[in-house]
C-alpha cells in the first residue's frame, strides 16, 4: 500500500521546474470553462466562474460548464444596445 509519508517524499523529490510548469497548466485546465466563457463574451461569465470553483472536482460538472461556456448567450455589445 502506498503510504502518505511516501507520497509526500515523492512530491518533495520533484524538480522546482516541474512545479513552475505544472501549477499554471493545472489552473488553466481547471478554469478552462471560465476562460472559454470570457473569450466568447458569455452573459453568465460570473455564474460560470463561481460554478467552476467546486465543479472542477467533478468531471461531469466540469464538462457541463464547458458546454455552457460554448453554447451560452453572448453579452449585448455597446453597439447592439445603442441602435
């Protein structure tokens, strides 16, 4: 059985360069639904972001947020509201 102390020992043996690459990559993937919603100018970006925080622990919820980020309504731009 893999003991907890052995796990932490393995983590301490990893290179700092690994952590510099891993942490931003992990956060980018974890918050991918929020990033997609931001770039696609979605109306419910705040709700997607707030739901993204706990949903990252569940693949089903995370995939649902990705779908919502791609298919949700866009914000009305200033040009659309002025006409």
